[in-house]
């Protein structure tokens, strides 16, 4: 039962520590709900860009191809292409990996309280818990789980120290699936962490820590999301019904504490996956 | 028209449906169903922060009210001209602070939240307690609200003292 939990809002790009001074930083008044104080966080050393399909990528590819043709490759006898660019890239990645490992707060994954069991499949995490004949499963994917920064224009010449930089927190969409023993269908909640554009000031316009976006019944154990099942959208829902749904989840261990711990877990997994990706990239770039 | 309920804290488990029902009962008693109202549950840190900013008191508290109408006479309902003025304002409930008081006095949390919400709504309706006279007037109103609430629900709530 894996509805896509990937938030398609943008791609995160990390930049080296050497270039952070020129990077655009998040505003200091980052929404508090997006960065719970107890969550495992780290300095915001990645800039973010919004994906755009204006043809820029294809232009970029052509340019790169031309550069390969015009610039002769170095050869080390392995029969593969190695350029000065590859060498510089490898060196850059080496520094970046060192820097990321230095700021890595958790080497091991934090435990979720409440007896949840964690199962990983690539970037997807599945938390499972059994309560009195009910099985509760929470699934999330750390890909694209870092929200875009609602940054304000930084004044020209303004310098920010590393301590001033907001920290990266992974806030993935997550799907809660509740299965009763006798029932044919599971009740499925599509949840998310609201992005608070309003809470840059003192936070009077804040949203709940997490919110339910949709609710529907789905056949138990089906990997495909059945679009023909009635889906309750919470945008125009009776608020009293919404509160009962939130209480229903809380009774099954999915409450604000859970959501806070989930961001901590997701942040740690995301960072581990990022470092692993950089290491793979380094291995791919350099001469074997 | 309704109650906008937000739970921004993780210290105290809040039964949202119960809280909404209790607030709706208070709105019914006061005849203010046509007005919007915000109820925001926060922890000690947050309410202390707000208390410091808006009241210059750097301590946590049980409730802070932010009226939409700041100069209405106590007991007189506002007369909005536009739809977007059908709003009484926001009440921040310091649920962690209230829970601690409940633990000390062995009280029911949601009963206590109803009492502090009634107090907060009175502030939104122009009641104050800066003087003894104002305090007496507000206490009288709160007593009336909770008496009616007790009649409807069979509970035994009393106003803040």
C-alpha cells in the first residue's frame, strides 16, 4: 500500500563548506514547526533550487558533450575517460564527504518510542506496530523530503556565520495504514508536515505539527493505490470529523510526539543516504 | 464560522474532539456561534514567549487572549459589517501549565481547559480584570457560563479564582 510519499517540490543541492559564505541562507525566522528543536538537525549547507522544465537541462547536456569533444581526455591506461574536471570533481567530493561526516550527528538511526519496528528499502522506511489485533504501518520516503526554503532576500553584503544558518530537517509526507484483523480493507491516511509560510514572525499563524491530507479505504496489502476508492479530502472537511480522525490516529500512536520523532529519524536517514550517494559518486568519478 | 483548533505542542495529549465539543458548547451558551474563534494549544515555552512579548511577563501561564475587537463593552457583542469581521480572535491555551495545575489538584484536564477557555472567551468579549469591579463583573459572567455548561453536560466546573 504505497501511495507515493514523495514530495515533488524541488531538488536539494548541497554545496561545499568552502562556498557556504556565498550561498543563499535560510531566514533566521525559519518556521519552528518545520524544525522541531529536538529533531536531529544539521547546519543548512545545501542550497535549493526549484526544478524547472524550461529546456535548460537539454542545453546543459549539449554544452557538456561539446566540452568533452573539444578537451582531450587524460589517460591512465584503464581505458576509461578521465578529465581534469573529473580530477577536480573527485577532490571536491572528498572534501564534501569529510565535511558532511563531521556534521553528522547520529551514526546510528534514532529509535522511535512506542515499540515501532523499522524496515528499510532504499530510501523508503516502513514503521510497523501491532496494537490489540490492529496492525499500524507508517511509510515514508526520504527523497525530496526537505522543504524548499521560503527565504527572504538577503541584504547585499550581509554575512552570516555558520552558527546563524538554519538546519536541514527532513519532513516527509507519510502514509499511515491501519489494518484490522477481520476487515478486508485497510484505512489509509495520507499525512504531511504543513509548510508554514506565515510563521516567520512570532508564529501566531502556525499549523498543526502534522496534518491529514486524505483518507480512504484500500485493499489490504495491495502495493498499488486504488484510485477508484472514495478518497476523503480534508480541505473542505467538517472540522469535528477531522478532530475525530486525529484522535483516532493518536490512540494508535500517531501523534505530535510520533511526528516529531519521525522527522528526527527521517533527517538521520536522509543524511546517511546523502553521504552514501556522495561516496558512490566519488567512486564512479575517479579512476578505479 | 467555527472554531479553528491547533495543537502545536507534544507535551500533553489533547483530545481534539472533546475540546472542540466543549468550546462549541461555550459558544452556544454565549450565542456567539456566528463568530470565528481560534483555539491554539501550546507548551510552556511558547506561552512564556508570548507572555513576555505581549504582557512583559517572562513566565508561563494558563491562557492568553488576543481579541479581534479591542474596545468593545463587556457583554456587548460586536456588530461586524463584513463577513471577514465575524471573528472574535484567538485564545492560546497553555496546556502544559494547565496540566501541571490539574496534577497538583487532581482535576480533569479537559474540564480545566473548558474553564480557562471560558475565561479566554470573556476577554475576547471585552471583559477585563484590572480592577476589583472589573474582576467581579468578569467572575459573574464566567460563573453564569459555567453554570449553564454544567446544566447541559452534568459536569461540575467552577470559574478560575
